[in-house]
C-alpha cells in the first residue's frame, strides 16, 4: 500500500512540475527564464548533489552492442551486491560455461568502492515509430545508469570505471566458451542489427600437448605466441597494428587445422573462419573485418583455392591480348562473366584488410593462412611483414610418431619403435595416416604391427611408382633422342639436296660457257 501511495505521489509531483514549467515558459521573458534556469540548476545541484552516467546497450549507429555495456553486465552479474535485486534475467548458456543472471529492467543495487557509495540501475526506454511500410514499431533501448555523489567524480571516472571494465572482461573470459565463427554472404545482412557472423561453440580437442609435430618447432611456436600475447606495449612502441600473420603450408593431413585449434585454445581466442568465396566485394570484406572482436584468430584455409588471387595479375595483363580471341569464343566469355559474378574480392582488397590501413581496426589478432601448395600463392600475399611466421608441415617424423603413440596407445617406448623409426626415415606418410593405423582396435603391439605393415606397403608402392617414373623417363628420353636423330637426318637431307642442286647448276653454266 505504501509503495502505491509513493507511486501516486511521484506521478502528481511530475504533473505539477510540468504545469509550473509550462506556465513559466509562457509568461516569463527569455532573459528572465535564462537567469532562472541557471540559478535553478545550481540550486538543484546543491539540493541533489548527485551525478549520473548512462551506458547505452547500443551506440548511435547501432552496428553492434557496446563493449562497455557488455563488460558492465558481466561485472554486475558477478558482484556480491547483485543479490540485492529481486528480479533477474537468465541468459542462454550457449556463450558461457554457466548460466548468466543479470538484473531485470527497473532493478537496482548498491555498491561500495573505497568507502564510496554508488547505485547501479538497469533501465529500459521504449520509443514508438512508424516503419517504412507504415506499420507502428516499438523500439526498446536498454541502458545502465550509475549514480554517485558529485564530490567523487575523479575517483569514479579514473579508478572505479576502469576497475569495473577490467573485472567485467576478466569474468567474461573465465565464463565464456571459445567460439568458431563463419561468415554468410552479403545478401543475408538484412540490416545493421543483424550480425555478419554466425557461430557455434568451439570444442575441438586438439592442444599443443596432443599435437604431433617436432617438439622444437612446438616450443618455438608457443614462445612466439607468448611474445605476441604480451606484446601490446611493443607494438604500440614501434607503431604497428597489434596483429601477427602465420602461414601454415604442407601436404594434406599434416596437422595444419589441428595447429589452429591448438593455438586458439592456448591463447583462449575465438576463431573467425573467413570464407572468401561468400564475400561479394571488397566493401563487404571490410565490414566483416570491423565486426571481428579482439583476441581472435582470423583463418583463411586453403587460400590457394578460396579465390583465384594468384592469377589476377596475369589475367589483367593478358586481357588486352585475348580480346580478339574472346570475341570468337562467346561460350567461354559467358562462363568467365558468370565466374566473375561470384566474388569481386581483389588481391589488393585482401592485402589492404590484412596489412593496410584497415588492419588497424581492432587489436590482438592473428591472421592465419593455410595452403597445400605455397608455390601457387602470389609473393605479395605471403611476404615478410604480412605473413610473419611461415611454418612448414611435413610428413610424420619419428618424434611426431611418439606423440601419436602416447595419445592413441598410451605408450612411450616399445621394441617395435626402432623398426618404425627406420621406415619413417624412408617413407613419406602424413600424421593423419599414421594415426589411422594407431586407432586402438586391439592391443598396442597389434596396432604397431599394423602401422609397420602399412609403412612397408607404402614403401613398396613408392618403389613401384619410382620404377614406373624412371621407365617413363627413359621412354621420353629415347623418344627425344629418336626425334633429334630424325631431325638431324632431315636437315642433312636438305643440305645434300641443296648442295646437289647448286653443283648441278654450276655444271650447266660451265657447259653453256664452253659451247
């Protein structure tokens, strides 16, 4: 009952205030109103000596949720004072390891910081508008409001808010799960509120401990990642964007994708799998880049197949030369035009996003390219400064095999290891193929014997292939020699004919002279 009377009194006070203000506005001159408002503000600040700071959920452009709002929400959900609220909102566990409970609208809590009392309130404001089609729309604008005594302004703005943001970020990182993002085509971005990325929880089991690569290479990569993660001041000092490029290249099945997963889990970074063929043009590529969060790994897998970036320069060079030929090939021309409609992302557009002025949009990002054929890539794409750390993934070594044996069979030594080591030094087999033969369908010795058998078969196949290649090479060489002999014989015949003709002509001339 008391709460009802309080609400009625508040409503009456608001009506009286509005009435008095309208009378004041209508019957007093402008200069009198100016003086009254100025001194009225001073009087109000004396009577009500509190300041308020508002943190909106979205900025004016409404591209994405405010990071400050998200950090404050995380902080307040983990604060001991949050239990003061009566109503809560439960957020889906999809993006967090635990259920996130936050204050509902029109709820508030009281906090203390360095002996200073503060009040946090969760609010929501509704505005009505008319859509393009003439239908009424209701837009909800949520925000947090912080209230405190004005004498504590410096402490709140310089210390407390930084404390809230940092604690909120740390709490969000502790509670969140890693996510794997993928981009849709530009046609699916219906409005600015719709995200350009969709995601799933990233649950890949690979770690550096389970990664089957050379231990020295593994240690070198971990040290490099540590330097990057702790290098914020260094990058600011040298004037470079806080990013680093990795080029992972090697045959299929050598562990490039597992390396990306291990890097993400080690750094606790989200992965953004950028599908270039779904990007219509360079402008869409820039929009995707802006929408990527910090502490992330941007991945373009099989970049030699993603777009024909390697051949664009040659195509531009040859286009003028082939104009006449294309006129006579309408089917081919139409096919090329259809191919061009799929994606207009250019090499220069991609380079600008990776290493140009747009690369400074955001920080603490790794850019990772993978390819099976590094020789096919344009040198401008993989030069030092863009791809800072090229890493070659080769076939399975004995050290990598020992990691796989530990992972799959839980053994660190065996009498068959020596034979396997000898075979691995002779045969090229990917870690994926080795792991396939170590699947624990039986005891460890049986699995190792299966691997030895597979290696010996691969050795025989490689030997046969080498013999076939050698035989083909001999045939080619013999054909080449025969062709050379044939050409020499034809040349000699032509020379003989020419010589005979010249001699015959001279004989005729001499005979005519003598007569």
